[in-house]
C-alpha cells in the first residue's frame, strides 16, 4: 500500500466513524456511548454533546496520540476516532458528518505521512524509545495478576511468562519471545478469571434489546473493520502509543500481543457499555481488531480479517455479555489488566524517552525528561504521564537538529 | 453516615484516600461499577466514584446508564487537573456519580470528599 493509498484509507475510516457517530450507532469514546440513547431520542443538544465530547477527548488527542504519531510514524486510533466522534455528533446532516469525518481522517493520515519527510537519523533515534517497552511487555500479565489477587498470583503468572520466554528463546521457532510470553500470560490471566462461575443472572430485557440494536452499526463497522485491518497491516495504524512504538520499530508480534492483551482487558467494560447504550464501539474492544491486521499475511487477508473480527464482536455481543455475567471475575481481571497497561506503559515510555533524549542530547536531554516529569507531578499532571518521555525526546531531537544544522 | 462506593482502576487506593480525608462522616467501600451504580440507584449508597484512564469512559458508563447523565459527571480529564470549584458545583447540582482519571486520584478524591462534606454541612 502506497502512502497515498494509506491516507485514503484514513479518510474512509474517518468518514465511516463519523457517520456511525452521527447515527448514534457507534462511538469510539467509552464515555460518549452511554449518552447515545438520549442523543438518539433527540434529548441532547448537538453543541452540548460536542463540547462534552471534546472536553473528555482533548487530553487523549494532545498527549496520548499526537506525540506518538511523531516519534513512531504510525497513526494512533485516538487521533482519528475521538475527533470523528465529535464531528458525527456535532454535524447537522449525515452527508456533512461523512465529509468532515473524511477530512479529519485525511489530516490524521497526512500527519503520519509527514513523519516520513523528517530527517531519518532523528526518526530512527526516536523509534529506539520502543526498546524498553519491547522487553517490559511481559510485565503486563504479572502486574495484572498482582493487582487482581496479590503476590501469589503474580508469582504464578511470572513463572509461566518466564518459562515461555526461555522456551521460545532457545527454540528455533523464530518468533518474538516476549510477545509469546505476553500471549501466554494473557491466557493465564483469562484462565484465573474464568475459574469462578455463577449462574447467569436475570438480564433486564432492555439490555438484550440494546445488544441487538447495536447491530445497526454494522453498515458502518464492517467496512471500517476492513479499512483498519488493512491500515494495521500496512503499518499505518495502531490502537495506542505502546503498540504504535512497537509497530514503528517493526515489532509486529509484540504490537499484536499488546493489542490482544488490551482487547481482553476491555471486553467486559465495552460489552456492558454497549448493553446499556445500544451503541457499538467504533473499533471494537480496543484493540484486538488491529492485531488481526498486524499478523495477517496480506492486505486482502487483513481487510477480510478486520471486517470479520469487528462484525463478529458486534454480532457476538449477547454471548460476550453472557460470558461476562457468568464469570464476574472477568470484569475484576479486566480492571487489573487495564491498570497494568497504564502502569507498565507509563514507566516503559518514560525510560525509553529518557534514553533517547540522552542519546540525542547527552546530559541535557536526560535532564529535560526528568525535569519535565518533576514539573508534571508538581503541577498535578497537566500532561498525561505517558507523554512526558516522548515530549522530552521530541524536544531533545529538535534542539539537537537545530544545533547540528546551524 | 454517608456511604461512598468506589469502582475501577486503583479503587482500593482511592477508597483509602477517601477514608483518610472523610474522617468519621463518610464510609468508603470498593465495588464493581455495576454493583456500585445499582447501589446508588436503589438508595443503598449515596455516592459513586468511578476511575478509569479518561475519567469519562469505563468510570462512568454504568453510572450514566443507570443514574442518568445529569447525575454523573467527570471531575477532570487527562491533561486538565481537577478544579475544587467545579467539583463543589457538581455536588451542589445533585451529581452523585463522579468520574476520575487515574492520573488524578490523589488530587480529585480529597476534593470530592470535601465537596460532599461541605454540601452535607450546608444541607
């Protein structure tokens, strides 16, 4: 896929996502989804909803997505789908939503393309930010187990993860041992959570109705799944900063394993939010649909797989809700896994950012990242912590480039 | 005694912070988002605090669904620390479910507690 076709893919994805938001059948932001019943009934002002949407999304676009697009050269879903949520909800007509959503997607795609024109030395150095992360991803299930049930569970999952990592390393399989260890650890977390089972509770009729109503989103989401699958295969799109860094560094299995871990973590909360709202999640439970694209053997397989995966999640939502209801610890484990994603990624990117800033601007670069971290903590975190290392590395890179050029 | 239920990421830590700030007037317990929202809806608890990365998504989805959007509000968002005035205003306006971003637990939870205590004193 040429970069220009990639940009066209972003534009189509943006248009479809904005159309889904306009119809109130899918949103990317979990916080907007529960508002969709009131929106569909016409009980919420579009302007008010747009303001609320931007208030809850702006920090993610600024600090979670944009810095990482710059350092990785890979699009981050939040930069496309959070703005298109707002475009869709704010637009007075469907055609306008599709058009403006397409423009937003096109701009996000263009931003990804711009990175290709930056000095290669600089962008290659920025990508080294993925180096700590590629090894630290094996901590995700361990931290989740620690949060879920304490030290004993963490030790058990650690043993599984370490054994898998060693086995894959000494074998001749040729796949990423850290990614395999993470997948094994994810499975262990799932098994631990699935051990407890309760009788299926009485489900309010409205929830079942909502899950079936969410299928109206398929007219948008099936083609959207195909587009994001192809974009993921082409290395253009990842679901969050960590996967973007890993994909930028061409660590596809690592990016996919993170996306699958994240998908499992979010399934309980996303499924419940679909059940209370009757609206689907624009890209599915983040970000397992993208994992299909990362691992697919070709563009066509990625598109087909992405469409099938996203459609299956929407169609299978009643089964997923039944699973979540019968295994209440899945939700508890989901919370623990989401906690692990934040803790491990914040730290890994801070370390990676400090390393890269130091490499670009010895001494001063390191001081910039640490200084920024201290300032952010002292000020009550006006920056999302994950952005600190990336912003420090970007600043060090710009200064180093200017010093070298002039 | 006012009962506050805390759900989501690092809910135990948030409950501890709430209990430390609230003294004897408030009790803090952890619960799942669904159970916590149901308890507030049925009057078994007075307030709900939900925590997720954004403070608006998983933190509040159940609460909005069961309590309504006018009774659930995010107290801050990533990149925008909580404001004591806005939190007090939310409590005074009858908001009973608060969404808190993970980054702001240490600052937002004490502010929510103070706002509830202030509203209870005046009410």
